[in-house]
């Protein structure tokens, strides 16, 4: 229907009905979703860990023998490894967000991230090695 | 309030004495609407032609009442004490969103904060995270650039309704009612700690404006808007600090709106 007004301006086509487009999720989406889920799981894991090593057992008795007894059961090894992996990844991702915000120079940001990622990788490898090989 | 009786008549005069005796408090004591107040305004001044960095200047404003606003006190200073004091205000009644500033450390519209609530020792400074042009006036250009980036207008399908209406049920209208209240005062965006450190973050206000159209059943531009908001400078920068929700003079649930946009992206299917 003509309104007598020039309609040279481009018309936006309804995108909701456009076929074949890709979903909107990207790395940042899943990184955010991971934080929500891992945060919830970590509350449970950390509280159980804290209760066992500080309340149920006296903290002064939490030594290598205590750990050896506990890790007789591979499920406890799995529990501790999950706690290690999620805590490291959750913390690392939070640091990544903060670095993106606070370190504004691209070069410096790359260096800081490289350092943080390397440290996290070393800690994760060392922790995993300990949990798997501890006898 | 007669202007002639307002500013610096005689220090320690009758009105000043009354004011200091009856200084209001947020936490205790009843402040009668007829009480006469002497207000100490500490304003963060910055004149780019003279100053290298901002400095605080103190003004004493007498003969105010608890029902006067911080804006009234600023007017008294500008009109009768120091005409060089720069601040924005237009409607002066909480509608236009011109006079967002940091009052006693919190973002607010100066025209909405009563002296009876703010007390008699008040600090006022420019909103944070945007370049200060002079005193309480900031450069809003980056803020409005981010506002425009989310395409804050109705994007419709090709079916031209001509002179007809694009109808909508009351339920569909209700879905985005909260985010229609935004007056673009920038109180939310400039209260956001992420925005302070990372000016590339699109900010709460732009997301609120996008939310207003994303959840509008008549709009068809969701895809374009999510391209902007799903980017690393978009909604994922939000850390749910809730500063924006606290700061909004219109009471918009800003953080909730941001979370709803996140969920739309998370649930998006091709």
C-alpha cells in the first residue's frame, strides 16, 4: 500500500523465519553455562570435602595415611579428581573473564593469559598425576 | 522557597542554626516537612580548560526543606552562587533522564533524591565510566553508540500493515512491559563495574532496550540483536553484580532482563 512516502530504505526481512541460519551459541555462551553448572556442583563437592576433612575427621589427623585409606576406594579418587578439575576450570574461566576486562593491552593480555593457562595446566597435570598414581 | 533568602545570608544566622539543629538522618529521627535545612554540598568539579584533574568544592546551601531535591540544591548553587557549575537537567521530574549523577556514592537522578533522605552532607559527582566534559556533565556519545548497536526500533516482517495497526494481546504486551520504562539516563550502565573497566561492554541499558524488542511479539529482529548481544562484548560480560538494578531510577529489573536475554541465546535453535 503506497503512503506517498519514499520507501527506498532497506526493509528488514523477518529473521525469525529465516531458514538455515546457525544457532546463536558460541564459546562465551557455553563458558557462561559451564560456570552456572560447575558452580552448583562445586558447592556440593566442596562442602562434602570440607565436612570430611575438617568436621567428621579431625583436621590434625588428615595426613597421608588418611588419604591412602580414603583412596582405597576409586570412587573417592574420582570425587577428588572432579573437585580438582571443576575448581581449576571454574577459577580459570573466572580469571579469563577478569583478564579480558582489566588487561586492556592485547599483547599484555596474551602474556597474562598464557601464564595463567600454563600454571593451571601444570596444577591440573600434577593433581591428576597424584590422584592416579598415589599408592 | 524565596531565592533571595537562600544563599549565604549571614553565616550562623537564625535559619542556619535551625537547619543544623534539625539535620535529618536516614536512620533515626523524624524530619518534619517544614524543617529548614542547611545543606553542605560537596561537588566534584572539573573544567578541562583549567584543571588537570577533578577536585572537590564545597557549597553551603541554606533555607532548604526536606522535600527539596538534590537538584534544587544544585540550582541554588548555579543560580545564586557559582554560575560556572555545569550539570544537565531538562524536565526535572524523573522523566527525561538528564540528571543522572552519583549522589552520596550511588547513581541516582538528582531530581528524585529528596534532601530529607540524602541528609545535609551530600556529595555529588559525575556518573562513572564516561568521559567528563565539565563538572557533572559527561560525554554520552559512547553510551548512545552502544544503544544504537542493538537496533532499538521495531524490525518488522515484510507485510506492511499500511495504515493499520500491528495488534498485540495484553499478555504479549505484558511480557516486555518492565523494559519499556527505560529513560536512557545511563544510571545503570555507569554503575556497572564491568563497564567501568571495560568500556567495550555493551552495557545494561542497551541490553534493556534490546530486551524490550526481543520479547515483543510484533518484532522480527531478534536474530540481528542476538548477533550483537551474543558477542564477547555482549551479555556474557555481565557478572550479575546487580548494581544496575539498584541504580535504575525507574525500578526496572535490569539484571533479570539481562539474564533473560542470556537464556534466549542459550535456548536458540536454528
